[in-house]
C-alpha cells in the first residue's frame, strides 16, 4: 500500500487502489474515489456508517455506493421535468457515480483549526459528464477526520470563464448505522418540531411536523420526508439509551429523513437482507430554492458528525 504521508505514528493518509484511508489514532475513515463516497467511519472502536454488504465501493462497479455518505449533485431526486439542462441526469445526479480525483492530503498542524487529518477530492466535467450536463463546474470535497468528529465540506464553483449561471441542488445522503439491537423505530431525531415538510409517501404533500421528538417510523416502517429550513444542530438519539449522534450542518437549509422500511427495501437491488433495520438516513441538503451561482462565485456546505458515547 503506498503511503502518501504519515507525520506521526498516529496520523496517516494512504491510497490503496481506488480507496483513500485516513487514520487518526484508532479512528479511521475510508473514502471511495467513486463519488468521493465516505463509506466507513470508525470512531471509538465502532463503525458509525451503514454500508450494504451488496454494495461495492470500487470504481469497477458503476452503481452509487449503497451506504456511507453519497454526494448528490447537481440534483436531489429525479431530474426536474421542466428544465432540459437536467433531462439526461439520473436520480440524485452524477457526482455520486463519477470517479473523483484525490488532490491532496494534510495532517496534524497543517490541516486546520482543530488539527486532525484531511483529504481533498475534486470533480470537473469529463467526456462522460459533458455528454449529460453541459454547464462548467468545479466541485471540491474535503473529508476531515478530527479526534472527536468527522467533517465533510462540499464546495461548488462556477468557473470565472463560464458565461452562464450554474443552478443546482446538493445533498449529503448520510446513512447512519444504528447501535446493535436498535431499530429505526427506536431512533429519535430532534429538533424538527414546527418545520414544514414534504412527504414523498404522500406524493410530496406538505404538512407541519407537530412532534417534539420524531421517531423514525411510518406506514410499514417507511419514512421519506424533506424538512425545510431545519435548524443546523440536529441530534439522533435512541429510546432508553444515552448515546447519540450530533450532526451540525452549515449551508444546507433542509434535511431529509429516510428509511425505506422492509417492503420498499426488498425492492432495492443492492440492499442487503434486512439492511434497512440497521440505519437511518439523515441527509442535510440544499433543496429549495435551488442555488444559482454566477460565474466566478462559490458555494459551500458542510456537515460535522460527532458521536457521543
Ligand atoms: O433521500 C431520500 C431518497 O430520495 C428516497 O426517496 C429514496 O429513493 C432514497 O433517496 C434512495 O435513492 P437511491 O437513488 O439511492 O435509491
């Protein structure tokens, strides 16, 4: 395995085939070049992300990773029917299936305010992307492993040479692994009270969330909601337990809560048997309104995930 650098015994970044591995003490993160998809985050000895055993993070497999944190860009969900620029795109866009470039890594003092170790990935149009999407763009994605958290930052640039604005949606489709013996229905998300949400299970009908604490449960166990204008500090907790996951988002105004439940999950080809019992998706996103970037401008969104014992 080629070692890119290791400033001390505790911190390293390495590239093995098409997977970038970051480590900081005993904590590790694995990132697939396919989609720059973070598909493993081990903190305090426990895996914090779900990855379906039927999914293959390697670029040799063309499907998006079923698990981890796929990056949805330039659209979330199916392409809008009224805009021909997006007509050729598949659900959630091409960023999650494109092979990104690993551009740099830094560790220790160099990597930012709180130290840690980071890796930066880049996506620009290639022949395959240009056949689907004609606008120029540059995406930078920074995966930053700290001793107590994992921070993921997406930057979108419309090159100064571009002649048109760049409209897009963006979302980090995080699959959070549940602790052993905890089911989605035992999982509690806060604070979503009083937020307007669109319920995909009701054809996108909107309503207002009245629950102070939202249990991840719905008809047949299925939940698929976009909560608009969500607070930046979100918490995933579990009934009868003290551990929790804190998700601090910036730049993403909405958050999606998704679990397919057993019936829908059984129709997802790359979902492992009973996989839907092992995670909930809490997905910070820039959904409505679309961001419209003028030439030369940049947008940034991030999430920081902190697991509390
Ligand atoms: O973010 C929730 C969602 O849009 C759901 O509607 C569901 O389809 C999910 O994403 C998974 O989408 P995928 O294209 O990865 O199967």
